[in-house]
């Protein structure tokens, strides 16, 4: 499933976009493409743990494990939330320049999880990766806006 999301933009990408814009107030198509990125969001279910069990050290080990199987820097792996009595880690990998790179990382993540090589079972217990999705910056922004509107409608 491909969706759109606002991804983090590096300082270099911002400088490039500003240089491309020049004195124009309207962004050019090239500048908009430079500012967009791709990310992979996913959940990791760890029924042997609770959110309180995942210390800063464990979170660092989690990021290191994800980055090792995908080839990303641990800085490109973000933990979005820790939920549930049986731990569900909602996370994302960011910094992909194109959709193919994001899809490749998602495939590596699924393969490592499927073979039991994603996380150290002694540290994390049994784990299962679910809801692996590739997003582009624009789709996620639209989804976030729709969610905000839904919440406002409920009030």
C-alpha cells in the first residue's frame, strides 16, 4: 500500500529547494520533489514485554537491529510509540530518496522478521512485524489532515 506522508527534510534538501526557488514565492515542481521523501512505517509486536520494559538501552538496540537488516543508519529509525499491555512498538524508517529504496527496506525488514533474525530473542522475546507500509510525504500529510478533521467533527 502506498500512501503519502510529510517526511523529515535534511538541511541540504532545504538549501537545494531554496536555491531552486530563487526569488519566486511559488515553489517549482523540482523543489517540491526535492523536499519530498519516502518512509516505511511498521509495528513490532512483542507479547513478552510491556512498554515499561523497553528501556532507552533496549530502544537503542531495537533501532540498531532494524538498521542492521535494512542498511540504514540507526538515526533513520524512529520509535513513534510504545503501546499495549503486550508491547506493540510503532516505528518508522525515514530518509529514502525514492519509492524503490523504501520498498526494498520494507522487504528486508519482512524477510529478517520472517526468518527470526530481526531482534535478539534473549533481549526482546518473541516478536512479530505487522502493518508494513511505504508512505510518500504528500499522502501521509493528506491522511493526517483527514484524521484531524475527523477528530474536529467528533468534538
